[in-house]
C-alpha cells in the first residue's frame, strides 16, 4: 500500500522533481517503477518473517512485527503534511493495532493451553 501511495504521489513527476525529492538514486536504478526498500535502500525480503515451528514463538514474532509496523506508520504520519496521505496511513496504523490484538488473544490462549511447553 505504501508503494501505491508513492506511485500516486510521484506519477507524472519530472526528473528534476524526482531529484529534488531525493529519489534520484532510486530513479537511476528503477526508473519510475517502484521497488520496496527501506529508507536506506535495503530491499524488502521474506527473511523478515521468522518461523520456528513453535506457535507461541511464531505469534510473538508476529506481534513484534505488528508493533514495528504501527510505529513506522506513526512516524510516517508525523512526517506527512498532506491529509490525503495521512488518512490512509492512519487506517494502516489502526489495522496493525487490530492485528496485534488478535495475535495477542491467540498467544494468550496458546500459553494458557501450554503450547509453549510441548
């Protein structure tokens, strides 16, 4: 969704505008195509999703990922000035909160049932 937002914000931008926005390095490698990276240029990878075959450990990992995503959206909201950008970021942040809550409910149930001791 963030890539879609960036696409919409840069659609029709000139090379000069891309340079002024700090997208010149991205443009040099990818042109106007989007390629998901962090702000440092590190590409997204599935390695971010860790799974070890233990439901309690996996849910802990999921909850941490949701909290990190929530914090990132909050940082983006704080950086943004356009209400049309802020509104979907607020939706995405709320979605992460709901995901965390659901994972936490299952985590608590699995702990109660002793899945972490098997």
